[in-house]
C-alpha cells in the first residue's frame, strides 16, 4: 500500500513539475524561413496572393493527402481565404493586408487557438530572382497549445520544416510555370508593312541578345523623347543569320504612323512594303524562338512554299516583359516573306 502511495505521489510530483514547466514556457512564438526563389518578384507575388495556387506547394497537404481543402468564393487579394480539415482539426487562412509585389499579411486560425499572423516579404534581386521570407507568429498561447507544442519539440520543429519544404516546392512550381510555351504556325497572311525607325548592327551570335535589348531600348527611348507615336509593337528585322560564321546583321525597329526624319545619325527611317508571309506565334520565353523559327521553315518546306531571297524576316514582340515578367505570358510573332 505504501509503495502505491509513493508511486501516486511521484506521479503527482511529475505532473505538477511538468505543468510548471509548461506554464513557464513562452506565451508566444515566431518561426521564419527565407529562400531565394528563381522567379521575378511579381511572379512570386501573383502566385502567393491567390490561395487557389497554394495546394501545388502545400507541404502539409503533401504529407497528409487526405487533408480536405475548401476554397472560398474569393481566393485572391485582401479578403481572400480558404479552410482545411484533417485528423488534427479544422483551420483557416485569410489575407488581411498587402503591399503589392512587396508583402502579404494573413491571419491563420486553427481550432479554438488564438489567431496567428502569417507574413510574406518579397525582395527582388538584381539577377531577377526573389528573396522570399515566410514567417508566422502567435501570442497569448493557451496552456493546452503550449503543452502540445512542447511535446512535439516546439514550434520551430513543427512549422520550420514545412516552411522550408513549401518554399522549395514553390520555387519548383514557378520555374515549371515559366517554362510553359506554345508554338502555332498560323499559316499564310499579308503583313501590312509601314514606316519605322531603326538602328542596325552586326555582331557574333553570342552577343545578339545583349545588343538587341540595348538597341531596342535606345530606339524606343528616341521615340519617347521625340514624341514619336508608335504604330505598333517593336520588332527585329533580320538581314543575316549565319551560324556557320557566327555572325548576325539585324535592325531593331519601332513602327511609326508616318515617315520620321531623325536628327541622330544612327537612328534611321525605313519602310516595309506590304508582303505575303508565313506567320508563326510563340507564346512563351524567347529561349524557344529558335524552335519557332524551325517550325516556320518546316511549314514552308512541307507546303512547297518559296521564300523571297533577301525578303523580310521579322520578329515582333507583342508583350512588354516589364509589364509581364512571367516569360510564359510573352507573345512573339514571326513573319517570313514568301512568293
């Protein structure tokens, strides 16, 4: 009997000791993880601000596929929300504030526990990547919550690995999304031609992208500073593309409504006469342009069409990457003059 009393007393002491240990644990927590995401800031923001995208990189859902996620009528922006239910209970998340492209503040509720604040901070890097910091903090934690957290090794152990996995999955999802592209050979059309201002250069193929971007910027800047009305999107006029000799000659062009007399020696005026052409549309990263050109050439060959020697060969850029940073949204039209 005495032994039983000692055992019960010992258990009571352990329970009291454990209760005191739990009671003196912090009444708040803060878990933060940071990762460099290989995507532009606006692409990251556009994904994270809409809860309908979260399931693709939700590590809790990955760990427990049986979790039921219910999207609300509004999932995007302030007021957007969703709920989930699993074996541990019911939870919900709601966006309560944003600083577009830079930060997102959300409120998370799990069971009867106090609300926790979730924040996202997005910092753009010069190389086009984004430093993403994902944080959660809570205060006034109830005893039962602290007891559960302590028994499971603390909030860092409970949440930290999920944040790390989630950010890694987000990076992978965004990279896959940005690689999506589509090539469509539209067939034979009539290009309307028209006046344009341009700048011409020759270079090695490896230097083409750098020179092309700089020259397009210069011609566009000339148009803006001289109040030249652009009659359409900018384009590249190819004069020579010689892979064997590693050489390209090309003009970067901005279409105009009328003939423009330039006051700068390297900005010239040209005119395209209307011409019959094979038109191909690429939606996606410019990295896929080579494949789009090859598709155009294949179409010409398969349909027994004949290119015009020295005829126009254009790349027209319908989408401004500054306004649409996701390469999957870029639209480029290719025109090859045919007889």
